[in-house]
């Protein structure tokens, strides 16, 4: 069975004091969390250690929002998988659309990052998704196919089984426009079929596919009711303890 994974992407929000406060309240709110749900907090790099200290005795996991593919070296401003592991991370978001759009991230760099993360036993949360223009010009499936095929190139099925894929339509991120459960489900099923075609049925069945894009307490249930939706990646609504708690406990 695929255990649903609910991740909060804090993006470029929260000072140390704010991050610690939010993490502590969540630990308290989620004391009764059972193992039928995995919860991951992805604060900015600066708050990773602080959040780790706050959650380390709970079942909440720590994730980063990006990484560099080299272990170390002259890469000013970058952070490696080894460093993320060192600070207590077990997950890392890779290829978020904001990285692709504002920092020109490409499928081949996503691929290198996935391999680097897996080499350090970090679970990659690999983001894919189409823009509004791509959807309106009927390119959704082609775009997703390219992102998956190129992003996951050269992975074997053992590696692939460890991934979490996050389908995040760019037009739904931070806009308040959620994909309808049917729209999301259509793409999730397409992704599952693509993974089956690439890695075989047994592996594809194990890969968790999250939905992301304006997930809120009032739409989580209808999304999670879809058979190929195995969790959510939450931006805005993860910054508030009450709304994130309601999402986790949907
Ligand atoms: P949102 O962001 O929930 O604020 O739409 C989702 C994401 O970017 O991961």
C-alpha cells in the first residue's frame, strides 16, 4: 500500500523564531499522527536545523526545497545532498515550478539532482506540471511526459520506487485555483501509466503521486478521494498551523 505523504513547502517564509514556533505547534497538534500518513515540513535552508530540533522526537519528517547535485565543491550559494542529510533531512523537493521558471531549472538538472538525492538516501519529491498556456493549447500530457522521461532518465526500478512525484499544475500554484479532483485525477492516472510503461507495473504501483496547487482544508478530502492521489504538497496553507493540521487530519 502507498502511504499518503503530506508535505508543507514553506518556500521563502519564516524567520527562525517563526519557524520554531510553527514546528512546535504542529508537533503538538499531530501527536496522535498514526503511521497511515507521512508528514514532511520543508522550511527554507536557514531554518532546517531549528525545525529538525523541534520535530526530532515526533514522527514528522524534515525536507529541503532544493539541492545541488555535487557532494561538495566551488558552487557558491549551493547546498549538497550530503549537507541536507547532515542537518536531518530525509526528503528534498526537486524541480519545483518556481525553480524551473525563475531559476531556469531544466529536466536534465532535475535528473542529476534526483540521482544525487537518492545516493544520500534522501527521498526526492519530484515536481512536474504544465502552465496555463500549455494546458490551453492541449500540451499538458506532452509536457508531463517530457518532464518524467527526461527527469527520471537512467533511474532503475529500485531507485524509481523510492520517488514521490508531485503533480503541480503551474496555474493552480498560489492562485487559489485548484484543479478539480477530476482534472487532477486524469493527469495522475496518465503519470501512473507512464511510470508503468517506463518501470513496469510493480514499481509504478509503489511510487506515490502527490497533488499540489492551492490545497486547502476544504478541498483536501475531495482530492484525496481520487484513487491515484497519494498525498499533497501544500504551499500557502502550510504556513499556518491550524490550516496545515486540518489538511493532515482531513
Ligand atoms: P500553493 O503552493 O499551495 O500555495 O498553491 C503549492 C506549491 O507550490 O508547492
